[in-house]
């Protein structure tokens, strides 16, 4: 399966960002990719009020991404913001293409490093796995990557590939953490992990806001934690091939998921009451 990571630099104008989605999707399709993963906040970067730009899943921004995906004939994952019932927004990953129309609402909100995503964003609750050319693909967003249980759950639900769309916060050691976490989650879940982040916006913008605006370093990790492909900090399209047929063999040899289930059953059986 050929996949692409679109490491873009979102602006504050959703219409301008749609042009990036169209250009990178076209290039991914021409390179033979069947899936292109855009970052979190593709619709609009963090650091500005999000409620004014949020749209429903059947609104014009999402519909334009649908048109782009269908025109290119591939599946597109793109981060957007949708209105929440309480007046906040939901941090949403839109997944659309010839055979899929789904979405994932971010479960783990980034209340860390001096930033409180939950002030303006309502949390989701349901893990999501889609199918792309018969391959189970789990969907996650940014801060989710710090929570191994979600990745194991997505593997249990049939994912052989898990995507991470992110707008990673800059700071000392943060790029190293991003790379380490993506590789660790691949090992935990014994899946391929395709982690697409925002490009680095430059030192001036990164220093001017506590909002996570990107560090670059998008990567694909194998089920054994190996780095298959990686980007630098600049906007770019990373295209690579992955062989998801190796996943059952990895899980048979290094039975992390099976052993975890066995121990969970033992713990449950031995617990009082």
C-alpha cells in the first residue's frame, strides 16, 4: 500500500488551506498513493479563535475536501473543527474518499505545556477504524499519541495502520518526543504508524504563542518501531510504501497484544469480588 504524508503549514484562512489540500492530494495521487494524511488543524492553524471557522461535517469546507478526494480517487484525512453543542468546537479528523466518509473526534485534549485545548475544544469519546483498500486504518490526533491504550484498542478493532494527524507544540526536546512516541505506539499496537504533522512555522511564530503550531518531522514507523520514512521541518509530501501483510507475522512473533489480553483476564479473574 502506498501512502503519503502531507506536511503542510496551515494558515488562518480555511479557503487558502483548501488549496493546499487540493495541491498535495493531486501530487499524492499522481505518485500512486492510495491514502494521503494531512495534519491536525489543516482547516485553520491553532493560535486564533476557532469557533468562527468551525463548520459542520456537511458544510462547505468538508464538502470541498470530499470533492478533492473523489476527483483524485484516493482517501484523504484532514484535520478540521466542527461546532460542539456547548459552544466550543470539536477537533475532528475528516476521512473521505471513493469508499469512505467518516470522521473521528479527538479524545485526548492537549492541556499541557501551558496550553489548555479543553478551554475551546470538546473531547470526543469513540475510537474509529476505517477501511482503505481492505486495510484497517485507525484514526488519531496529536496528543492521542501519548496514550498507548487507544492504539491497542484500534489494533483490537482491526487496524493494521494507525494515522496520527498533529500540530505538535515546539520546544526543547519536543521533536524527539514526537518521533519517539510515534515509534513507541507502533510497537505497542504492532501496526504501521503514519504520523503527519504541521511543518515548522518558523521561530518567530513558534515563540509568539503557546499554541501548538508544528515542528515538522512527519514519519512512518513499522510495527517493529523502525523509521520507514521521515521529513525535515519544511513543507513537503512524503510518499512511501508499506506492506501491511507483515502485521500478522509480527503479532505472532512478538505477541504483545495477545499477552496483554491474557494478563488482563488473569487480573480480572483474581480481583476480589
